[in-house]
C-alpha cells in the first residue's frame, strides 16, 4: 500500500494519494490546484489514479478534483447527495470501492456539509480490518468541522453529532487522517499535527468528547469564526453551479 499526505498552506488543507502498488491502482482525496504533483507522485509510485474523491463541496478553496480526474482518466467521486451541475460517480453510504488490495468503505458523515463523506481504509495485505479513516472536515485533530457554511448551524450540528457518534464506534487504535490542520477556517481549535487516532481524540478533543446532543449544538454555535471569503460562491463553483472561481 502507498499513502502520501500533501500539506497545503494557501489555503490550509490536506490531500492524499493512496492505493495498491502491487496491482497499480490509486486514488486521490481532496486535491487542490495545481494537479501536477498528484499525477507525478502517482506515476513515480506506479499507482495510476482510478478515483478522485472530494469528501465534500469545499467552501474555502477551488477543488482540483474534476480537473485531476479528467487528466488521469479517473472517476470523479462525490457522495450521492451532492447537488451539482455536472455528472460524476456518486457513491452511497456503505458502498465499497476497491483498489487492488486496498478497500475503501464509504461512510456518509454529514454535518460540516450535508454531502460530506468519510473513507474507512483497509489494506488486505496487512489485515482484514480497517487501518485508518480519512475524515475530511468531520473529525480533525483537536476539533470538528464548523457546521454553518452549507446549512443552518444548529441543523448542521445535529447532523454532525450523529456522524461523530458513528466514528466513536471505531476502535481507538484507528488513525484519523483529516482534511485540514491549524490555520484552516473550517475549524476553531485545530492542532498543527495533521494526524491522530480515534482514541486520542476521544480523550483530548473537546468537541468529540461531548455526549449529549443539546450540549454539542450549543458548543458548535459558540465562537463561530468569520466564514472564508466568498464561501458561498466558492462552494457553488465547486458544485458546477456558477462560473468557475479563480484557481
């Protein structure tokens, strides 16, 4: 298995290349522009890109997903609930995609946005059980994703609470690979460390520790930071519902 983490600073975000080297099949998750680094790394690793995922329709940057999928001859993948002005591969909760010996289980984890998905990843050459989870902006290191960029803050918080409850069913040793780290406008108390585990966040992440839905909704409505500049327009552009935003 290959796993490469791309840390971006303008804007602050994290992308991933993962896949099966032995059978030459890869995927990229949450790519930004420029797309050439993903193509180059996939070529170097011998893992042609078969799928390009966006965990959600981003509001803080222009996604490179469609362009990368076209350049790589790959499927561009979003959750089935995403409202877009273009055709793409749509996946449902519980669906499984396979990259050789690497298995991606799709979980619908709404809250940060209604269409948000997470990917539970298993490397069958190592074990029959999941190894890590790509959580996008649902669960990050030190915080969870804000809930008002694509819906009402309270309604989003209620959805996010249920998504986090599902992630809490995972074993403590599972690694969390999020879509952002400190400096991103999509969270409030994010750590500068771009990975963690379910167990550590269960103990040390204030938002993830909350057990009552009403308390969680109250917490998520406090100290909401200003939205990213042009957030609504950027999200609409990524959905193909307006003219393209600047790359």
